[in-house]
């Protein structure tokens, strides 16, 4: 019995020793990822991401109007070939990895928002980050006529993979100009309210339209950038965007872009075209050759057909908006007072400028950027197109080819072939 017990003990010792040898061999031969470093939630002073005291980890400076919050850098993915040009936007095989290495454009997202818009704008941010910006890490500028509060800064900064900038709009860009008769403007608002014209009685809406028409690109925070992508609260992006849209605009000599177009409410802009014609007569040197007049007018510019690009989405060139041509254009409109004596929207103002001051081939329709802003949807026409880009929009909701859309006019003006299946979406 004693000899048997000794053998059992020896077997146990040999087995234990073998297990230990295997353990040390495996732990030394299999690469292990490095332990994560302690991260500080941007804008959360003195706390780690978990909320515990940060210790030796240095917290970021307080978020102020001029502060820029840095986001962590993601590893670069392999570069793919640039998307091909087609009549309805970049095409080619679906890409599982985005083109993220190489040159980055001097570009930013820009959002005009109030503190109360926080939980609506974060929905938009998540859409943009998940579908596009997590691959490219572009900056984001937020502008407000009131100072942004800490909650707005902390939440938005934590969601954005680029840097965030928070700016206060100068009072002169969000108020009645001296040349405006405020009593006349008040009577207009009262009349529009009685006629139930949307936003007809709103002062803040008029300030917003004037600011977006003539001033957002002049803000000090925007001066450092050359390209912008406008994002508003509660939008949706339905498809993956696996290429750099800003680089596409640069490489194909585009200055302005859209995804939705439609007719403007006639009651809001009765004299807008009169002001445009005054500008044309005063500054014929600014009118581009081979421009987009056919999108705007059915009679060579005598009257306006009210078509416009819906400006709650736009990717564009800031240097064009800062040009002398656009400056003279906006100043004429601002002098005539239609932002307050009527209810001129920034969408027709931008659209008319693009149609007259740019060559028609400098305006781009992003068919592959599937987009929703209440109440309209742009869902790319073509099933294979949608499958390749992992779209989740219902093609029956696509507004492009409906009777109230102006996108067909854009295609006709540029002699572009409409995508296969567009007739099925006309009803």
C-alpha cells in the first residue's frame, strides 16, 4: 500500500509540473493585447471614464466657447481606390473598409443648435458617426445664439470622433439690421400667422434663415476650414458612406451638393426673384457661364419656378460662400429686407446662388447618401445600390421622382440618365 501511495503522489507531482510547463510556454508564445490605459471622459474634470478619481491622469481643460476637445485617434485602415464618377454619384463595388488613410481635407461638420436640441442632435451625431465619420474623424462646429451649457458640450464631445468646437453667434448676426422697419416686420408676421404660413410668425426662424444665408461661414470658428457638411437635429443617414465626400467634392471640382430638392412655399418669397434680378443687373460679372438657370427658371430667368435644394443637408465649399460674388449677392438680398418683410428661407437663397454663380457641373447630387429630414426621404434608386451600401431605407419612401420634387429638373438640365427603376417611384 505504501509503494502504491508513493507512485500516486509521484504521478500527481509529474502532472502538476507538466501543467505548469505548458502554462508558461503558452503565456510566453501567444501575443497579448496591451492593457487599456486609463481614459478621461472629455469635458469631465478630474474623473476617469468610470467616474473614479483620475489620480495622475491629467484631465482636459474646461470646455469654453473657444475650446477644442481632442478625440482619440483610430488606427488607419488600408486605402482603397477612389470611388468612380457616375451620373448618380460615386459608384463601383461595395467597400467593406473605408478609404481612411492618406490626405485628409480641411473640412468640418457644422450644426446650428440650441441647448434644448441636445437629445435630437445626438441622434444625428450617432447617424453621421456610424455611417461615415468613425472612418474619417472630421471636426464638428456647433453654433448657438446663446452660450452652450456643460451638458451639451460633454454629451456631444463624447460622441464625436473628431474635435469639437463650440461658438457663440455675434449679436449683429442674430438681430434686426438697422435698416429694417421693425413695425412693418411685425405686421408681416401677424398677417402670416393669420394665414397659417409655416413659421410665418417666428422671429427666431427669420434670424436663423438670415444667419445661414449670410453669416455662418464668417464665424471665427469656421474661418479655419475650407469645406463644410451641414447637419441638423433628428436626421437619419440610411446607407454606409465608405469614401471621403469632401475629397470627392475637391477631386471632381464640385462646390455645392444636395440630396433632396423641392418647390418652395410661394407665400414666403413673393419678391425674392425681384431682388435676384436686381443683383444680376448690378453684377453681371458674377453670373457664371453654363450656369444652372434651367433648374431655377422655365423662361430664361424672367420668373422663378421656386425649385430649390433642401439646405438642411448640404456639403459645400466655404471659399465659394466667402467669395466676392456671393458676398455681393447676399448683401443685395439683405438690403432689400425680405428675410423680415417676407420669410425668405436659406434654402432658396443658397440654391439660387448656386444656380447662378456656379457652373452647373459644379453642383453635385449625392444619390448614395440616403437621408431623411422630416417629412422627406432620399433613398437611392436601385436595389443593388442599396444592398452594397447596407441601406435600411424603404425605397417606396423615396421622394426624388415625386411630382413635388425638382430632382428630375436637375437630371434633365445636366442631360443625366435617370437611374433604372425611377418610374416605379413616381407615384
